[in-house]
C-alpha cells in the first residue's frame, strides 16, 4: 500500500481564525493568570495548534462521509501547509495509515491534492470541535507525558515569493542554498504597491518553517510606520507566532538592552578601538561637525567611562559626564554634548541586558520618532551594532 504524498497540501481558507479558539483555550491553561516584569507568556505557534487538532481528529473513530469535507473552501491564495507539518517526528507514515483507515468506507483518490487538502482540514476541524466540547481538552493535557521531542534538522527555508504569471509556476527563494552569497534582500516598490504586506508574508514563512525546530528563525523589526505594532493588525502577530509582548515601545519604556559592549577582563586597546568606533557613530547620528579637540575629548571620555565601570557596559549619562568634565565650560554645549544630552533625555535603553536580543523576536515601535532624527538613527545603529557584536562573540567561541 502506497504512502500518501502530503507535498503541496493546501491550507483551508480562514484556518487560523477557525482554530484560534482552541489556541486561546490551551494558552489560558498553560499560562499564569498574571506575569511579573517582562516575563513572557507562552505563545503556541499555529503549526502546533494545527497538528494538535489534526491528531485529535484522526484519533476519533467517528464514521466519515463526503459531506464532512466537500464544502470546505481552500486558500484562495494557495497557501500551503509546510512539509515539516507532516514529517516532524517522522509521523507522515502514521498520518497516511490513519487517514486511509478512517476513510476506508469511501472511495478516496488520495492523489487528488484538492480532496486530500479538504480531508486534512476536516480532520483539524473535527479535532478542534472535540477539544472544545466538555472537558476533553483537560483529558488530553493531563494524559501528556514529560518527554520533549523536537526536530533536530536545520529547517528547510524555501520561501514562496510569487509566481511566474501562472499559479502552477511558483517562484521560490531557497535561503539555505549556498548559491545565495548575499544575505541582504531589498523590497522596492511605489507607495501602496504591497511592500509591507510582502514583508509580513516573508516573516510568516520564516517563522512557520522554523519555529518548531531547534533552530527557529527569530526577527528584529524596526516598525517605522507603526503598522506591525498597530492593535488593528494583531492578526499579523498570530501569523508570526508571537504576541503583543514582543512589541517594544521606547517612548513608554526603555528598550531592555544596553547598547554598549562589555569589556570586562578585556584589554585597554580594545576599549580604545571601540571609542573610535563609537565616536564615528555619534557623528553620523546627527551629522555632527566635530573638531579634532572634540573628537579627542569624546574618545577620552568613553575610555574613562569604561575605566570607572571596570569594563562593564557604560551609559550615555556616564559618557556625557566624562565628556563635560573635559570641556572648558560644561554649560556651553558643543555639537557632541548636544547629541549626548538628546540621548540621555530620550532614555531609550536600559543600563543592562534584561532580555536576549537573539533568543526571541522583537518589533521596535518607531513611529513616535522622526525617521531621520537622531533618536531613530541611534536605536537602529546601536541595536545592529549589538547584534554584530553578539555574532562576533558567537563565531569566536566556535
């Protein structure tokens, strides 16, 4: 008996909305009613909810009929269920056997993609309805053991980016491919052409393909227009397998990272090099015109600040204090002290790392700052600099 081919299985139209009630119900049972400080609530990804509903549906011996699936509408945009949905934990053979067992009384052509897609959707809905009814969800949760299983392979990141004028001729981008030497992608287009929507689709695919693996693709998004952090677009967050706790608004609370490097037990030469790099960054943030004396003062101030913390991350306040101590008249601002005061007053960063920048996904709400202003530039520059530093340290440990 041949195994059902699950590749290119289409998703049901409105599937996420259909299974969202069971998602919220499960999360309400596994999360605390209240959390402290920045403690994040567990947010189950959509693939996991789909798989739970699918498995529960298949476990029910209810007699199947054509009416169960014939009227199910498939995705109008041909959204596919990712192959890892079926292959995770090597369960595709079991799924195939269970489907054929449950539908053995019907003459099903399992090679028909549309029919297979509708049947899979019907089983998900069957599982959803069963779990919501009575106390069936509790029975399943309490029956779970403590074993943890995860896909160990690096996820296949083959992104669907469009088609070649024909729905059957899909255009894909293989992110894993070694033939792609440039990791940067530019999305260009006129106003209203769909750039933001395309970005959302790409992020959704990255997350859907990877969040259930040991190598999830997290993202850091600078939301200049406030579209992704808009409460009206909460459905986007569900597609990204995150919730509103990932949105960071520096206008209301400092970003939970320090922008500065940690030079604890590092040489003074490294601090000297970093002071030069930091000086250049401050100049570019607000197009500062600095004299040689100002440049020297700033470098010396950064080195002195690090000496006072024994190499631990410094702050803009400490940098400004050390800089002003070298000025002839601290009350008469120059262009550098002016920029530093803006950064101090904005208070956009914490003095220490309170969360990991790479272990979770974050959306930085930026619409409250002028796009070309010094604060917006500082947020982007220092966070990207911090990411580069994290990756450099990680590579050096390999």
